[in-house]
C-alpha cells in the first residue's frame, strides 16, 4: 500500500485533510456517537499518516482503515475499562447523533462483525465496494457477499 512518490508528505497530508476530513469525521461520529471522540480519532489518523516512513499510494483507504481501527479500539477500551451507563451520557455528545449511533450500532452488533464493517463503510462512509476491498485487503466479491448477507440478516430482523 505504500510506495515512494515525488509529492512531499506534508503536501499530501494537506490534500488529504481537504479531501477526506468531512467524510472521515461523519464515519467516526456514527461509530462513536461523540463529536469530540470522532474529531480526535480523525486527527490521530492524519497524524499517523504524517509519521509513515514511506508515501501512501491510497491515502483514503489508509485513513479509513486508521479511523475504523481507532473506533474499534475506543469501543473496546470503554467496554473493558469504563462502561458507559445509559443514564450518564457523555457531556460532549450530540443527543440526536448519539441516539442514532446507538440504534444503528445495536442493529449492526447483531450480525457478524465483518458484515457490519462492510455495511458501515458502504452505507455511512459512501465507499464503493472496490474501495472497501482495498481498505480491508480482501477480494471485491467477498465485500459484496458480506454486504448482501448482512443486509439480508438486518431485513429479517425488521
């Protein structure tokens, strides 16, 4: 995924921030339910991109993978170390955003994680199946089947 190019790294970061910040933020906000957590995660992804020793040939895929991993890490840390009670919402959370994120997360948690991740990337991040395949480093046919099976399971529950 990394290859040397002639474009200086700081210029590539600036281009990536301009091009991808809003969509990465939306993706992270839906995953975390918190505006500040989403902003922190996206900023960390850009910082990671800045510290990579080589050039990144597919910055969007790299950034989505960083954000998705950071969201999973945050959820795991909170579940393990500091469980949130429903009666104690985070102060910085937008109530509507948090409610929607919790509702979607509850439904997606019912299906296998690999199917849920594909649905999140395709639906919430508006990524094409080829882009998702690149991010997850799996064949496009696998992405399509995971999406199809996950959607079928969600439909059956509705």
